[in-house]
C-alpha cells in the first residue's frame, strides 16, 4: 500500500475557506442537479451521526475531504497541525459544502442527528485510512 503525497498543483486547487462556495444548480422542469465536487478522488462515504456525538479529533497526513450534510448540523473545529491556538469553530448547516485539507486538526460535534457525505482524496479502505490518519487529543470546546 502506497499513499501518494499531494503535489503543488493539487494544493493550488484546494478551497481557501472552510465553507466552499457552490455553483448554481442546473435546473429545468425535471428539477435540479447541484454540482458538489469535480476533482479526482478515491472515496465517498455516507456517515450518520447522533446528536451530541463527536467525530474526528485527528488530522490526515495526505488526505483531504469535502463534507456535505444532507440533514442536521455540525460544529466544525479546525486549526493547523501542531498549533496551540484555540481552534476556529464554524457552524455547518444542511446543504453547505466544507473542506478539510491535509495537516489540519479537526473535530465535528453534531448538534442534532446528522447525515453527511464525505468525499475523499484517498481510499477509505481501513488499511489506507489508518496509515494516513493521526489521532489527537480532543480540540472541540
């Protein structure tokens, strides 16, 4: 198993903010198609989280992920890896796309039962995931 490091070209394409601006949906009489992410990736998972639970408290060496809540809401905490600063807190609502690059410590607190998609750069196979993730002490409030 080999995990490829991000290239400089890839880094330049990453969103510069946590909340990712979305394109307008394509709409016609049948409904809408909302573009979310149009970049090479290797995983897409659907995660269900119960109100009051916490996920993450880790960072990824090379992986990045876009997350898109289908229902619910999230308090998202993040800071650069190794920082002793208080993490920034961002309230994420249903239908907001948000991004976490590599080497960013992050945690998610679920304010209500929440279902979200996670679209990731690397495979989500347990072997690849565990080789790339580094768990940290809790950073959420």
